C-alpha cells in the first residue's frame, strides 16, 4: 500500500495539468459499456466525422467594443506587434489536436476546464475544412481570406489555410514500432483498454509490405513482439491482447529500445515511425520535460518520426506536447472509441505518410498598409525570424492531404499615417520585401497586405525548399462558412483561456449555430460550448 501512495500523488498532480484545479472527475456514465464494445468496434472502418460545411455564405461577426486589456496575464498575453519594428511573424506548422480532445474529455466527465491547457491551434485544426488540394506542382496550396474581426473593434482577421497534396505513388512500406506504456498508471479504463483498441484498429490497415514491432515499458523496457510482417494480423493482435499494466514508468529506456528497432528496420522511401501510447507519467529514469525533450531531439535526427497518442484525463499533457514538438512528432489524444475511429482511420493515416518535414511559415507584413498584428494561438510554435532559414532548426511535419489553419488579427494603418520604420535585420534573415534600410521600398506600393513564405524539407531530406505567395488586402464581401466557423471556434477558445475579446459569448454561440451544418463534430463542439462557456 505504501508503494501506491507516490503513484497516487503523481496522478493527482498530473490531473491539474489536464483539467482545472476545481476538477472533480466522475466516472463516465458509459465507461463500463464502452469497455464492452471495444472488441465489437475495433475492426470497424466507419467514418463518424461527416464533413458537411453548411451551404450558405455566413456574414462575419459584427464588431463590438474596443481593445480590451486582459485582467489576468497568461502565456498568451495577446499583445500587438508593430510592423515598424517587427515586420516578420515566424512559426512552425502544427497539426496536433490533443488540447481539444482533452477539453472535451474533461467537460464530458464533469471536470473543470484548465485555461492553460487550451491551445487554440488544436481547436482550429481538429475540424475538417473544404480546402482544395494543390493542382499544380506545389505540394501545399494556400487559402487566404480577410474578414472583419469580432475580437477587436476596427481590426481585420486574416485566415490562412494550408492544404497538402495527396500522395499519389504507393509508399515502399511502413516500419512502425508500437511503444506502449504499461506502467501501473495505465490500468484505468480510459487508458490501456483504449490503447489496445487503437493499436488493433491500426493493425487492420497493415499489409505484407509493413513491419511492426511492439515494445513495452514500465520499470524497464521489453520487446514483446520483434519485427513482424503486417499481414500477420493475428500474431500482432495476440501480442497486443496480452498487454497488462503494472510497475513504474521508465519511459527513457523504452524510447531507446524503440528507436533502435526502428533504425534497424529502416525502410528507405517508406514510413519510419515510433507510435508512443502513454499518459505521460514518466517517474523513473529520465523524467523531466527538459530531459525528455533533449532525448527526443537527439532521436529526431534519425529521419524516424514520432506520433504520441495520449490517454487518460489524468495525463501529463504539457510533457507530451513538448516532446512531440521537438521530436519530429505529432500529438493526438484519445478519450473514447469514437475518437479512435477519427484519429487512427483519418488523422493518423495522413500523419503516417509524411509529405514534408520541418515545415515553417513566415509572414512579412507590408508596413505601408499594416500597422500592427497578433497571431491567434500557436504560442508554443513561435520561432525566431532567423530560424526560418536555419535548416538545423526543427519544426512540425505535414502529412499527405493534411491541412492547417492560422489566424492573424490585423490593424491597418490610418490614412495619411506614415510608417516609422525601425527594424534591424539580423544574420540569416531574408532581405525585407517592403522596406530597405528603414525606408519603404517600391514593393510597398503594391496592393499587398504582405507576403507568406513557406519552407519545408522532403521527409528524408536535409536541405529545405521555399515558395512565396502574396497576401491580398481585399476584405471578403461574403465570409465563407469555414472561415465563419473558424472565427467562432477561436473566439470560444480565447474565452475559455480567460482572454477577453470584444465579441460576446452569446454572439459566438450564435455564430456557431449558423455554421455547424450537419457536421457531427461541429454539433458536438456547439453542445460543449453551450454548457461550458458562460
């Protein structure tokens, strides 16, 4: 009994990371039933996430109020950046969705919402959108739309959507290593049982070209299933079924084993990926976030990618998000059988087929037109301007057919107001397009809000490529249904974080009602916001 006390204390502490301090998690009403239907639904390929976007052009939310200062500063201070001294905005791509799923899990089980666990980008990127894929030789198509902002009176909101090309040629094969946390903390109904169901669902899609290995870790690491052909589904599923939870959590030893196997079985031109399933409770060996991030950075140089699948509302969300960010990885969170269908059969399927790695975006704003700007979300994905051209700087990855959405709030320069440029370009940063030596250049006279630059590498490449696209200053006369929904989603997430905006809660809820259409995922979000956003 004495040995259980430290584990329980750790679990209670981790709960504060995912749900709020006021959280009083209750057992899910259908938890017992859910564990019973796992076996029935594991092989199902049903797609529960309909993509209805609504067929009507939705007006943008009207502007209300003025700039409202935050009463309680958070990591997202929501500060405006002046283009006079900060013309660039640089960030890594991010297709993670875990924060939204954690929010939903806490909300559905009666837990309070932890504002610091709300990552706005995860909310935006959780939902599918009607972005068209590129039809030319580019691997990414840019979708831009400029609308009135409901967050600040007189401001505009720039939506930039990126859509990756679908891979046409079949890949050489998948080299997957399942790295499974089987420590004592994984014994809960919302952890190891869902892990097993997830891995068996993934196994259904494997072929004879694929190689699957299974490594577990608790007090130490063990190879439960050596490299096995993907067509041997019965063998793989039998090994998964035998998994049981108990002991401490020495994640570092498991990581070393898994990457060693992945390197040994490396498939050139194929998928090489470690799939880590865990609640993030590392309590033996390397356990701190900084230590684990350092370890994963070392492993990311092997051209072996990482997917983290988080389980359990008592989970170390912060650790898993940071490890994925710095380890050539993505991070999903699974809270239910339905989420297995979405993550494994849609999100992870695209994620496995990496189209581009170390994808970075950089916006240069035209200071003649744009006075100031601020990015909505992506706090943990911000990069220094010089990092954009640094091929040694890690960034996020983009899979076949995946999309990602960015929002920028923009304040235009008043008529007759001149830019007082004061930017000092550092080493390794591109020459500015719209100014030279703190004087507006001829390009600044163009009818351009700015320029979007995208840099990326091939999955096994070391040298990046880049392309640019001008941003239009024309405000949409009719706001697309997707953009209207995205603006409302981000507004709701801002309010959940405790960041004040001009738009009222009632206005955001009304906008969601107008844009959910017949999409079940959007309907679910609306129902959660109706209850949990006051």
